[in-house]
């Protein structure tokens, strides 16, 4: 568990993943904060003194994650909110619930950052849909976060300098969007569809920052990705994650190239906390984009296509509930 120091690093100081800057009084929301990389993002942010809200579809899993964080981070300020990204029409009520929680329990009416981390990854056919009729991975990973961010914007805009941090995926680097088949009705291959859903998220994060800059907003948008992050290289956090001795031994050779999910959280955590991070940046692991400490990467060439980003934005608006 990283410890937190009393002051933020200067631009000339190297970022230390084990000694994070304090963030007392700030409030961060992590979607999917109950498991995987999202859990470790939440645990690490909790060590800074901030209040961390775990957004989760399952209250039971959120409670287990909250308990785990509290057992590892003395005095952790952790809360939960029910959040089902596959049900777009429910997100307004979830944000309303969060507003009440912040106002009544914490006495604040703003949000300093949201980490858009939650996601669905299917390995096998058949193609599945959300209750709204969207392909499950695209509908949850991209559209769910697209709508949620719009709903959260008043809370984010009320903070002095809030950040939206979108967690992409290294799997998106080799994919390209098919704007005529965003729902994968014509060509459904689970791994490709997953990669494209994460690519759509990354396009959204970059386009969001361009729109925020054009509106002279105090909110900024940053994109991050975890590199290669395996369960077998991830330390145990029972009952959230339990790594057996056998899994640890089997995963050891892979540690040359990739890392655990605790390290996969580092780029997003830095994107939230580092005062030198700027909107429109892409952050990932230092070593070949797969492992190591977080650093800024050049924007991938296909992500720099602003025409694709604008067309995706328009399509996302058309697929979203009215009022978004």
C-alpha cells in the first residue's frame, strides 16, 4: 500500500508510486472500484486522505472492497454508490444519490475527479445486449461512461480544477473503430469488440478535453491505460482478490513483460493526483507501454483522428437517453 506524503511533488521531483501527495478534503469517484484495477486505484487514492467513492453495480461487492480498503488504510474515508453503467436510464438517479451523500454526509457539493474504470470483458460468443438494446461491452464500457460523465459535469464543474480520467486499454492500440458498426451487429468477435469499446472510451476522453477547453472549463480530461496487468501478478486482497501460490508461480515468468493490477492502477492514480498532468494527455506504463512506472505517452496515431472522435461523439449522443 502506498503511503502519502505531506506535500505534492515539484515538477523536478520524480513521481514515487509509494509516496503519493496528500489529497485531504478532496473527493474522488472510481467506477468499478470494487474489483480489479479499479480496486487498487481506490485503495491507493484512499491512502492520500481523500474521500473515495466506489461506484459498483453490486452493493455486496462494494461493501467487501470498502472493508478491504479500511483494513489496509488506517482512517480511510471510503463510501459507495450503486452504479449500473449498463442501465443508462438509471445513471441520473445514481448521480442524484451521490449528490445527496456528498451534501449531507460530507458537506460538499462538488467532485474533484472521476476515474472511468469499470468495464465488461467477454471472452466467448454469443453477443449480449444491455437492457437498452446496446451491445454489452460497448454499451457499458463506452456509452455508460459517456452518459455518466454528462450527469456528473455539474459536480465536476463546481470543483476548483476537477479531472475526468478515462481508463483505456493497451488492447485498443491495435484496433480501429467501425463507425458503421459500433454495436458489432455485423462483425462480433469478443476480443475485438472489447478492444473497440475501450478505444471508443479513449476517443471520448480526448474529445471531451477538446470540448472542455473550447468551453473554457475548469475541468480537464486525461486518458490512461494500465499496460499489461495480470491477476497472477496481483497481490491478494481477500475477499476481493485471492492469489494462490500456484498462480503466483505460473505467472512469475510473465513479470518480465507485464505486471499486476496494483501496478496497472498507477497511471490513473497519477492522472488524478499529479499537479503537472495536463488535459488531453495519455498516460501509461514506462516500459514499452506494458509495465513500469507511469509516464506520459505520445497520443497513438489513430487516436489523433479528430474526425473519428467527433463522429463517435455524435453517434453516442444519438444513442443516449434524452436530456444528455
